[in-house]
C-alpha cells in the first residue's frame, strides 16, 4: 500500500511540475493534451489498486503514468522507451490477472526489464546532439556501439503480443472477453494513429515540407489534419480504459456489441462513401450536367441506400461478431411465426419458457398466467 501511495505522490509532483512549466513558458494549449495521457494511466491504476491493492497491472499502470509525467519534465531522448516498453511488454505479459502465462515466461519478463533500462540509457547517451538540436550533456562515446540493440525492442514487443494469443487459447470465457477489450482498443489505436501519421506525411510531401522538422498540431496544418492528429494522440487513452473495464469488469460483456456496432458503421460508411464518389465521378464524366445537380442526385441515392445497407451489413456482422444477438433474434422471429398458427395455450407457454431460458439464460424461470374470471 505504501508503494502505491509513493507512486501516486511522485506522479502528482511530476504532473504539477509539468503544468507549471507549460504555463511558465506560455506554451500552446496542445501541450496540455499531453498531460491527459499520464493522468489517464494514473487514474485507472488508482481505481484498480483501490479495489485490488496488490494487483500487478494496477501498479504497472501507475508506473507508466509516472514515467510519462517524468519524461514531460525531463525530456531525455531515450525516456520514451520506459513507458512504451512497459506498455508493450510487462503490461501485456501480465494481462488481465497480473500473472505471467506460465513460469517459463519469467526469464523473458526479466529480459524485458533489462532491455528497457539498457535501451533508454543507450539512446539517451549515444548521440552528441539531442533531438532538440542542443549539445547532449549525457553523451558517452562507447554507447554508440550498442545502438544496434534497438532492433531487440520491436522483437520483444512482438513476443509479448504473442503471449496474449497464447493466453487467449488457454483462457476461460471471462479472460477471453477481457482480452477482446484490449484487442479492440489496440485496433482503434493502430487505425487512428496510422491514419494521422500517413495523412501528416502526405501533407508534408504535397506541400514540400520537411517531415523531420514538422511537429503535430503545428500552425501550418489545416484544421481537419490537426483534428486527425489529435484523435491519433488521444486514442492512446483507450489503453488504460480497456484495462480498467477488463480488470474492474464494468460492462465487461458489452464488448461484442461494441465490436459489432463499430465494424458495422465502419463498413457502411465506407460503402456509402464509395457509392457517392462513384456516382459523382461517373455522372460528371458521362453526362453533361451541372455539378450541383450531380451532387444532389448522389446525396439522394446514398440516403435511400443507407437504411437497407445498414440492415444487411448489421445482420452479416452480428452473425460473425455478435452471435448471441443474432441467434436470439432468429429464435424470437421463429417464436413469432409459430405463435401466429398456434392456438394451444399450453404449447405456447412451453415455447415461451423455452425461448426465455435459451436467450436470457436465467437461473430460474416462472410463467404466471391469469385465468379469466
């Protein structure tokens, strides 16, 4: 308990220092966004440790939040290795119950700890000039020979991700649901961050800007690109959110519905955008009509297709990702069809009880029928 409190106190001091430095140097409001990431990790870690004081994942989340807060105060070139390394190795190796998949993974966990420390030191001390373009006061010449060790970082992250798949194959239904929360969060992060990165590089190339000197949220970027960059940065908040939901089990079993809805609307949006673009492009090329008329016709066509396309895609996605909902809907429809032709009240009662037992799976089922007086 004292260790948890010490981590919180240190993180609080680091965050206060970050805020003072941001305000003292009159930095932009975008810098305040960077504080959201350590705060989110610290908040979720505190919530987990409040319920489970000895949970390893809670302490790891506190440590990661502290590391993010510290590197904002002391921006070492290799400081990012610590929080990213902990997220990509130890946090995954011990997800979701705080224990390793088996005792055979202990050597790998120890290796990851050593690798994170060594790489952070090597990256910080191997260059004569820092990423800010100022002389590096921590430069150590012989550490340049160890820069090749950075290739071990993605390899270790890959093995740690593999441990999650190993755990998934051997886990119970509860643990698999917890892992699906993490997988959903990771998918959204990869999509948003990669989209923001590709869009930023494409904009720099189109406008002949040096990507190495360009920072996200810079004034040179248009509003839509800044919004996308902000989404890519804030998507990392999904990591502590997924851990909090999975470990605290708050609305845990909504994951299938969330995946189903997200996949459905992503597919429908893509189909409708493709349809709209195809109609506009084809009509403009083949027909000699005014552009506003073509846009209006394409908009009406997409609006007419939205509802039936959504219904068909939702059914297909539910069949794959939300099977329980799909099976329940089929059972209810079948019961409705039988009910139209069934006149025996005793048989209807049996069918109703069987339907409720199968779809809702309650502990007990009782049916009360009021007799006519």
